[in-house]
C-alpha cells in the first residue's frame, strides 16, 4: 500500500518506520533538520530492544511524493491549516485521509447517528472551511492514537511504549467500509494495533478524557503526570473527570470509565510529559482549541455544569496566550 504520513515527528515517525518495515511504500511529509536527517540516513525507530532503520521517501513538498492509497495525518489540530494548503498532490481519485489527532476533530458533527444530539458549531477547528474544501467529507476518516514517543535527535524516534502502539480508525458515519478493513489489516500487519470499532466518537472521547482531565493539569502544574502523587491534585482530576464524563454522556457517549478507574491508586502512569506540556515548554503552537475549549462547548450546548473544567480552561488558555502559543 502507498501510504503517506503527513507529519513525521514522534508519532508519525513511529508509524512510518513500522509500516515501511512491513513492506509498504511509505512516504513522509516532514521539514527542517528532521527531514534532512531522514533524507540522508533514513528514519530510525528505537522501540524496546528493537531498532528499525526505514528507507522512506521524504519531502517538505507533497508534490514530490505523488498520489497515495491513503494519507494519515499525525499533525496536531493547530497545524492542520498547513495540510489543507498542501495536501492536493497526495490525493488520487479515491484517496482517504485519516485525521489521527488529539481532542475533538474538525469533522465531528458530520455523520452523527440520528439518536445523538447535534454537535455545537466549532468553526475554529477548521477556519474558513479550508479542510473541508481541500479534502471533502467523502475522503475523511477518523483516527485515535495511543502511543508515547519522542524525537531524540533529527531522524531518530524513541518509542517509549513498545507494547502500546494503537491507531483506531473509523469512517465518520461509522460505516464498515472495504477501505477501512484494508487499512486496519495493513496497520496490524505492521505491528500497529487497530481494534475494530463501530463508534469512532466513543474512542475520541475515551482518549480525550486523559488529555482534558490529566494533560491539562500537567500543563498548569508544569509537571509530568503528578495526578496520583498528590492527593489534592488527584481529587481535582477526579472532579474534572466526572464533569467530562457527564458532558460526553449528554452527547450520547456513555464511556466505560470512571474517576476511580482513571485516577485510582492501582493505576500506574509512566513518568511522561504529555504533549500539551511539551509544546508549552518548547514554545510550539498548542492544541488548546481541540483538547480544552471544544469539549467545553459540548458541555455548554447541553447545559451541563463544568465548574472544574471551566477553571482548567481559563488557566490553560492564559498560559498558552502568555507565550503566544494560542490566540482566543
């Protein structure tokens, strides 16, 4: 399969190396020193005791890569304008585009089941409708990632969760298409778990719980996963989690999750700095809109009170704006 990873940083690099090793024709859209290293020496993935050095076609100009069988975007939500502007040369007649990102995706309100309330209007997730114009509904697919990675030097990705590399994929109307089945099969053959799902929005909200009620607090405190270590912080996260579950339920997503499951003493978290905190510390644009603000728009549209999450929103937005990493 001809597969392009649009955004070959930590997560995209992990998946690209695995897919290339499995025999797929893989290309990546990257830039800067990371791109130069991939072009010169290949893409290196370190995962547990494994080392994969993958030869992939790499460019910062999608026109150099040509039409693909599938494009997987691992860009953060705040960087998708770049994809909208550049993706056209990668699209063949039927090329689907998987948006594998954190938070609420730009396409969420399209294809909703009839028994679910409509989503709130979220124009800031696709300013000017650029993504819709460039890609269209028919090509769009959803994706949810569970994996932990770092780019430790240009061209080299360290996968710190060798037993946890998952990409859930789904059609935005939850239909079970042949292209979806083929993509799942390709991912699994490359050692990337891709469980069957009939409700991609469930998976989106399940992943969102960790970011909205955990990663945001790590950002505010400037610490990696402090939630179990400090009882008062643990209590804060549990209150936030209960509110987030209520918001999801009001929109038809009843999660098999609870504050105790998520933040109980039996659960062990790695000493990992989540992406929100990494971006803040490194001065990179932050996913405040998709991870923090859009979920609260769902709560307000459903009339669900979220006092804890409102405070988290105010602090997260203030921190990001103070460094010019987000504009409300």
